[in-house]
C-alpha cells in the first residue's frame, strides 16, 4: 500500500506539518463517504491514518501490527477489508512488489 508521501516535493518545505496533512485526508475521506453513503468505520479510519502517516510504502502486516497494539483481536482479514475499502473509494492504492 503506497501513497505519494515518500518524496519531499518542490512545493513542500521542511516545515511541512504531516499531522495536519493526515487530519485533512481523514476529514476529506469522511466527507466523501458521507456523500457516497459509505461508512468510514473506526478501523477503516485508523488504517487510513496509518497509511497516510507513513512516509514509505506500508504493508498490510505492518498495519496489522499497529492495529493489534490497539485492538488485540484484529486479524489479517480486518486490515485487508479496510484496505480494499480505501482503494475502492480512491483513498489509497496498491503498489505491486516487483522482483529485483
């Protein structure tokens, strides 16, 4: 799972407030879900925050490790369903791993 946050773009400066960026993305996602009649559940929102909060590609099991520290009973399907939802609604995308 990757979002374009890895690179410091020319329009960003070293004072970039990434927490505000994550909060803005979450707020916009909630807005879009309301318009579409979709539910941004607490787990989906947390997965979105973890994806946006990372400055590198993040995998489902990395997300699961973080989620499990907050919700002990979480399992891989929980994260995969949340990621599927986020991709379906355009909030994240999947970057296939390429062999080198």
